[in-house]
């Protein structure tokens, strides 16, 4: 246990030790920090415990903003690329194929310019929701920025391959979006790169998926 280890360290090193822990209280999960100090003149340990629940919540909010897009709540560029690196390491170990789909909403700028940013933001949120519907839990849909999305597919197989996901993406966008009393029809441009066929590192795969999208 953390408390036992902290006590042992204090007795051994005669220095201040601290650790955090959580308790399931009637009001919910509460987080605490315990600081242990050694008093040599009395050969005793003094422990001070403080409630750090609010600080913990603030840290969680900061971490969430660092890794997730604030509009769509999807993984942002930083987290999506970090997951890509992890997926590549797994694919190399397991000799599996993975795929990257670069997705761009066609003529999104026209929607923003003609109908306003509020409509544009709602369109991005609904687009993110639709893309999330077509992937498995272990796959990733992220927002790179603007109207650009990325889909990371792990463990490709005959019944879960990049072409099928791309086709499903196109199909799910054929239904108009109903936003603020308007019906908006949006089409997609999709580029696909597959590891290891189209690249063996993240930068090559990203560049090739981006190039494929523009073709």
C-alpha cells in the first residue's frame, strides 16, 4: 500500500514523503494528499492530509483540453498522432495492417461564409458524430483542425478494411443534415494510406493519405 511504502521511506531516509489516494465518500470520489514528516527528537511520524479534489478536477480539465478538441470532443491532432504511433508499434510487433483515412468536408468554407460560423460549428459536431458511428471502439476518429478529420483503423481484416469504412463514410453522409431548420447536404473527400503498403512510419503514412485525399 502507498501509506506503508511512504512510512518505510520516511523511517529509512528521514525525509518528507507524500502520496495521493482516493476514497469513495457519500458525496462521491474524493481525492486526498498525505504528507509524512519524521520528528527525530520524538522518533515519530507526523502526517498531514488535505483534500485535493478540486485541484484534481482542475487538472483533469486541463488534461482534457490538451488532448481533445473542444468543439467536437474528438481526440485532437496531438492525441490522434500519439495513438497512430502506438498503433504502428503494435502493428509492427503483431505483423498487422493498419489504415489512415484523411477526410475533408467538401466546400465547408462556403457553408461558413454563407450561413455563419454557428451553423458551421454545428455541422462539424454532427459530422464528428456520424464518423464515430462507423468505427469500432478500438479505432480512432480525430479532428485535425478546421474541417479535416482523421480515422485510424487497427487490425485490418476482410470484414473490417479501409475500403469498407470509406464507403460507409460516404454513405452515411448522403443523408442531409438537419441544422436549425435547414437541410444541408455535405460530401466528403477521403484519402487512404495503409501500413506497411503505403509507408512504414507515421510521417510517410500521413503524407500519402493527405496526397490521396487531394487526388
